[in-house]
C-alpha cells in the first residue's frame, strides 16, 4: 500500500511504515525553494543536509523521515518546523537514499 500527498506542482509525500507506504494528503498548495550554500551561511537553522525547503498548510500530519517527491526527485523530510509560521509547516528536505 502506498500513501501519497499531491501538491499543486508535482509534489508527492508519503509515509513509510515497515515495507508499506500510505497516503498522507492530496491536492495541497505549497511553496518550495532550493537551498544554496549562501542561504545556509545566513540561516543557522538550516540543516547541513537540507537541499530544499517547503512551506505547506498544517492540514496534514507530516513527520520527519516521511518521503516527498518533487518534480521526479525523491526527498527525505529532515525537519518539520511547526512554530515559525502559524498555520504552516516549514519542511527541510534532503536527498532520500533509502530504497524504493
């Protein structure tokens, strides 16, 4: 079983439990940006492994270690910040090297 979250622009998130995957949410609006080395110099809250950060509404239950697909790339959710922006999750993503 696979669980997926679809966003307005080729976003897909699912949670992995053992060998199964389950859908978390569907049709969420989101904003994302690629993280550069320069951004990491000025934002001490960015993890070293973060390559993309995403802002989504708090309408879903996203957790650290969930998998997110963005434009045919696979990412691991490294951090879920729930306090920076009220009503939103601020996600930090890194490369997901786990198997399918």
